[in-house]
C-alpha cells in the first residue's frame, strides 16, 4: 500500500529555477518523449492511467507557485486531462490552462507523448514517468506483464526520488569561476508560428555501434558530436574565419556519478568546443578533440566543482534577498544576453530504454525530442534500433543533409521520418 | 516504405519527394506508410488585434497631448485621456495573463484605484480618490477575499497571495492620513484598522497550515 500525500512542497532545483522566468512561445524549454504502441490508444484509459500513476510521482504532481523570494512547487491533486497531440513539437504551454500541471500527455493514433517542462524534470526522470504511465495503461486494458523491477510506479516510493541532488552535492570549498565565451550561432529564416522541423533517423543499433567502436574507437555520443560539428563546419559559410567558436552542449546525466535516483533535474552540460579560426578541420581531428574534451570534463571532481559553482550562485545572500519580481526581470535580461549565446547547438543521448519484456513487445518505437535554438539533436535506443532526431526552427536542411549523407557513406541503413509534409512550405 | 535512389535513404512517411534532394521517392514494398503527427493548419495572426489595440491607444495619447499642448501649458484634459488610455492597455494585459481570478480582481482593483488617483491629480482635485475611493476599494477587496476564504477553505492557499498583498496595501491609506496626505480621516483609519486586523489574523492564526504556507511563500 502506498500512502498518498496531499500536502507537500519543493523548492525548485538549481537547473529548474531559471525556466519559469525565461520560457515563452519561441523558447518553450519543453522536451518530448513518445512511445508508439502496437495498437490505437484509448484516450479514456490513458487519462485513467496518468491519474493512477500521478500520486506516486510527487515531483510531477505539482503546480508552480510564486513566493516572495523564489518560485516553489506545491502539491497538485487536480484531475489530469490528456489531449490530442498538437502539430507543434515541444509546444510552450501555460500551466494555468493545464490545471496547474507542468507536463502534458498527448495521444495520437498509436502514440502516447509526454511533454515535460524542464523545471520539473529532465529526460531520465520523465522517462520513468512515461514508462509507468504506459505500463499502467496496459494494465487497465487488462494486459498484465511482470514489471521486472523496471517500472517505478510498481516499486516502493523513496524520498530520494524527490531530492535536490544539486544542493546535496554542493561543496562550498569546490566552487570555481564559471566563465563562458559566446558561441557561433546559426542564422536564417525560421518557420512561422514557432513550428519546429523534426527529422528522425532510424538506424540499426548494432551497425552504429560497430562503426563507432571499430572504425573510430569512440562512443556513439562522441561520434555524433564530432559529426554534427563537422557538418556545421562543412555547410556553413559564416563560421570559418569568425571570432566565435562552435560549441556543442551535451547534457550529462549526473545520477551514475553521484549515486542518485532523483526524478528531478540532475544533469549538467559538458561541451565540445571547436575553434573558428582553424581552417583545416577534418572529421577525424574533430573526433579526437571531442574525445579529449569529453574525458577531461567527465570527471566527478570537475562536475562537482561546477555543481558547487551553480548552487553557490543561488546561495549568494544578495541574490536570495532579491524579491521574485526582480529576480524574474534579472533572469530574463541575463538569459537574453547570455543564455542562448553561449551554445551553438545541443546533443542529448537518453541511451537504451530498458522495458520489461512484456512491455517491450508492445512498444514498437520511441521518440525523444528537444526543441532548441539552431539544431537540437537527441538519441534514443529501443530494442535493436537507435533514433537520432534532429529538430530545428530554421528553414535549412543543409547541415542535416550533410550529417545523413556522411552516415550513408559509412554504410549505415537509414530510415527517415519527419513531421514535415508536402505543402507546408506554403503555410509555414 | 519508400526509398530515395539518389540519397540512399528509406522513408517511413507519406512524402512523395526526398527532403534532401527533392527527387521522386520509389515505393519499396506494400507496407502502408503513415504521417505520424498532427497536421499543421494555417493560423490567423491572432495577435494582430492585440497590437492594434495597443497601437491605437498610443496614437490616442500622442494626438490628445499634441492638441492640448497647442493651447499651451499646463496640460489639462489630455492627461485624463492619456491616463485612461494607459489604464485600458494595463487592464487588457492584466486580464489576458492567465492566473486565478482572485489575483486578477486584486490587481484590477489596485490598478483602477491608482488610475482614479492619477485622474484626481490630473484635474487638481484628488481628495475624493484618496479620501474615499482608495480606502473603500481596498476594504471591499479584503472583505471579498476573506469571505472567499471562509466559504472555500480548501482553496485558501490560492487566495493567500492576493490577501497578503491587499492587506499590506490596505495599510497605506492610514499612513497617508498620518502624514497629512488625506483630509478625511475616518475612511483611512477604518481601512488601516481592518487591514491590520486581517494581517495580524493571517500571521497569528494558530493553524499549522497557515504557518506552513508562510514558510513556503517566504522561503529564501
């Protein structure tokens, strides 16, 4: 039996503090996770499943409230309603119009989609929630599988799931100055009405791993980071000779490093930086540099030092006593000046989705989409294939094209899918 | 499934042409391909009328100040028109932002009272606004939220911010009277007393729930 709490509250975690202030239509800070089932989705049962699972996920059953100095999350016990998936991927939504909840659950044909506002969780946390929703959806359908200890809603609740691990790993002595130089930015025409193009590459995982391990002696994330950087280097005309370096941001799941099981945000960006003044870049030397930068930054001591610096900022007495209204204005100004300018694009690899055997037979595909400035790339693996999803608000396919052609030339069998349709050129 | 001979990629969607080279896609097999997203429908520029409303108000302010200025200083009627225009824009934005209606009500009352005081200052007679409208509007607001809380105890957390703000603002008429800014004493004193009693009630109510709410709202 689980005891359902109705009155709880959380402070926003370090990563989530800025999102309520800076999110808007063109910068939603919402990410998408989808499961494609082997049958059409019954929306009534889906809604029932979400409401059944929600009390177990305290960090999702919340609403955002304004305090005098900071926002906070208060418990939310309202009935959650699922909706038909909108045309816009990672669409900005107002919590007030969503019964206060900071996530959306959509359905469309055989697809169940979870879109989460980044203030409450990151990809790893949201994946636990989606898996639990889909597992319980099938149970309500009368199909029962063994959860094999892989479905969080079927396991006992731990307070550790709601812990702010940024704060728990804060060490005042390890703070260091975090200075970021501005990065190269793509320019170009955007799709109208904040529509984001999504291009999905489905690749056999075995072939992809064989390629990156045997030919390039790297990891998949290192390989795609270098390849994206090389595609940008090859296809843009204003990067070479410019002053700003190309910076690819890669969020790292910190849970394995700090023995964490939190469902709240607990990831930190590392970055691969490539000099714009250098004109002799090859894919191979970009990959070598990427490997070096990864091994340098993926060090527990260094990660903790960065966590401490970030938490140290919010612990600054001057910041703390600033009323929320002024903090919001400061966040907005700061984010507009610095926020997006320090990264060129991002890559997020959610890894292999580990489902119970019974559920794995029912889930035929998965999407992970992160809509951001320039190109946002995500990777997710299910069963024997990996989906590399590139999304962009810009009307430019040249970088994606180069990326795809490189993979084809390496002998990979690629199946494309997209949210683009013929005729969209005229309306977007 | 479809296939592009030029780019050597398969397509699992309903496109007829390759996105990369624009060449025709060939059918590989009889598998049915579907479009797996909601179809985008062209939207009307819904914000055009919002912008037009703000633009017309700005034009109204500039035109009226210019015409009034032709008669020389000090400006008279144009100030009233401008304040009303600004009030209309502020109220429009305030009502358009989605939030709970008690918050909208409190903000609307405070903005309306502010507007009336400014009009009073513009016509060089602000006594009616500061002496009567200001304290009575605040007392009415405190009373309404108090009644709401009494009859809907479960949602009192939602009304807490509005009540806190309006009771703190409710102390202002008394302070204004103390410093001689108002001429009629009793409405200001009544408002000050009522706000003070409510504020003390919020702080000293022996309820764990209210103490917890304080902790949340004021966590630093």
